[in-house]
C-alpha cells in the first residue's frame, strides 16, 4: 500500500475525498490530513508519505510553498494539486515543481482516479528500479555461480562475470560447501556473510534451493581443506543457537570440474537422514564407514530405477530390487554393513528422484524409512524396507489423482489465480470448512494452499516474462501480486533469481 496525505482548508473536500475513492482497491491508504500547508508540513516531518493531494490557496502556507518544503524531506514525493483557480501561473509553477496533475474543483472523480492509478504505476516502477539496484549484484552473483556449477553458462561469459563480481579464481583447486539452515534466520545469514568476506579465497551465494553455498579456492589441497573445515566449525560454534547442516564436497580442479564438488556437497546433505547425530559431513569421508571401504554403488544401475519410478512401474521396480539384492548377495566379500549402506543409498536416490519430479520434500515419510533400515537385523528386513519405500515412492506419484473437491479448487485457482484467493473464500464457495479444506489440499497436493498458489503464480509470471514485453510491476498484478516487493521475494524464492534477471536470460 502506498501512503496518501490530504491537505485542504475546506473540511467537506477532505471528507469527500475519503468517501469518493476506494483507496484500498487502488493500492492506497490515507495516513492523515491537514487544513493548511504549515500543519501539513509539520505532520510530514513525522509521517512517511508517497502521494500528497493538496489545495493551492490556503491560509498560513499555500500549496506551492508546501510542495517546495515537503520535497526537502521527501524528494521522491508524488504531488497531485486540487485547485479552485484555473490560473496559468499556478499551473506553470506547479508543473515546474513536478506535479502529477492539476485538477480543478469541483473534482472530476474519473480524472482523479485515473491520475491516482497512473501515480501508483509510477511508484511501482520506481520501487521496482530501487529493488533491482539494491539486489542487482547479489542476484547476478547467485545466478552466475548457480549456472556455472550446473554447467549452464559458457566459459567466456562466466570469466567476464566472475571478473566483474570480483570472484577469486587464481588457484588450482576448489571445494564447495553447502550450508542448510533448519530455520529462516536473517541474523545467521548476515553473520555467515560477514565471516566469508574476511577471506579473499571464500565466496558465498544462494542456490535455487535456498541453501548457502560456499566456494573455497586453494592451491594446497590438504591445507585448504583443513582451513575450510576450521572456519566452518567456528561458524557452527558461533551460531550454536541455530541448527546448521554443513556438507563439504570433493576437491576438484578449477575450472572445469568444480560442478562435481557442488553436486557431491548437495547429495551429501541427504546423508543427514542416515546420520542425524552429525552436523557436518565431508563427502570424501562417506567413502568409509566404521573403518572399512564402502561398497561400490556403481553396482546399482540407478538410471533403470529412475525410469521405473517416472513410469510408476511398481511391478518391475520390485523385480529390479529383488534381482539386485540376489546379485549383490552372491558377490564375494559383501558384508551386512555393505547391504545396509546400499539400502541407505537406495532410499536417498528414491527421495531425490521424487523431489525432482514433484519439486517438494516428503521428509517424514523417508525419515521413517531410514529408521526402519537402521533397525533391520536381517537381509530380508532390509529388502522388505526397500520394497516398502519403492512402493511408497510410486504410490505418492500415483496419488496425484485428486479428489473431486481438490480438483475443483485447483481448477478455480488455475482460472482465477490473479484474483484474491483464500481458504476461507473457497471454503464458503464449495460449502466446506476452510480448515478441513486446507488439510485435504495439503494431503493431496503435498504442499500448503499458500505455497501452491505462490508457485503457480510465479510459473504464470515466468510465461509472461518469456512471451510479452510487459513491465515487471504490471506482470506482478496480472498474476495476483499487488505488492511488487512481495512479488520479487516470491519469484526469487521459487526461481532463484529476480524477474528482471530471469527475463535477461531469455
């Protein structure tokens, strides 16, 4: 909401302005009024205002003097003049002061509404520009490094942007660490950023999952890895009130193989389900468990599993698991610990495949599977646990067939996503209690009502950014966001970059 202040020495004008405009619908709110310029100026010293509606002819201080003085404190203030005098001198001076419009009394309501809407559009555009400027460097950094680590940027473009961003690449090796917060704490992020800035060989950014990614360049692999771990441990101690889950990827050569370090650090995050007592996991140390080498996971054809999961083929998935267990059991030197490790690895792959398809986490379900594997005492127990996980994974995909009421709600959202939507409103529309509707929606969609709407609106915004030349603040309104700042926040949350940068990539 933008804030409006009204100044006029005629009380009935002020009262009328309160009533003739639906201010909330226009994205505005009246935060005060005054009967002359001096009282208005005094109030503006203490009040944040975006739009000033003022008369010209008033006692003590006239409207033109008020505009001049108010602009000292509020240089970006938008002004609309209301006047009973059709005099060119007033109009000329007002235009020199940069007013939005000069409206004659009695006020033409249609013209006033049009002026207010145009002014709101200007304010949104200005706000958008300021947001872009404020976040531009960090957004560029996040986007550049995300694309680099996932092999989506040409080397020449990356080198140019890295130089612009001051990223240190003057080393032979790099290791990637991923820091995941169990709660969204701004002070944690600020502290981590400050600590990273103290070291010229460290760089941090946010990836598309909202994790903090730390890049550590080094020439001496052993020494660099030790120093990186020491810094991360100190961060954990300093921020002991918050739960940080830290993983360190493999050390790779710059620049071609750094993406492998990022991938190993991201995958290692899944192992906190296997080892919940840990707060830091080094991917290289996952190769060993209790003093002996881990089984070679390449024994499993993971691509076959992925195809069967995507195809929702439960029968052949069960056969694949049975055949793999029999084949591996026949190999020489395979131990019960090896089979447990294989079972853990299978669950992690199932979990990651499902997340890639549905873009949501099913943490509680898979946590139960890890517990079941951990408590298994025979090979049959492990095989049964994996069978249940496989069945549950495919079942979650099959259960995407919605109940009639949820189908109707989804249809309503897809047709009216630009409108104001709430569980209360939809509950009344479909004659169902909003709390129950919310629970049913979350159960079937595996996502809250609010999260689903935000994700759907952002997808529509992405389409408009691709296919139209509309301004960002216009797109925000077209997909259901009245606040451009909130739209930016949601877009960055679900896409990883700002809408402006997203359009720049197309």
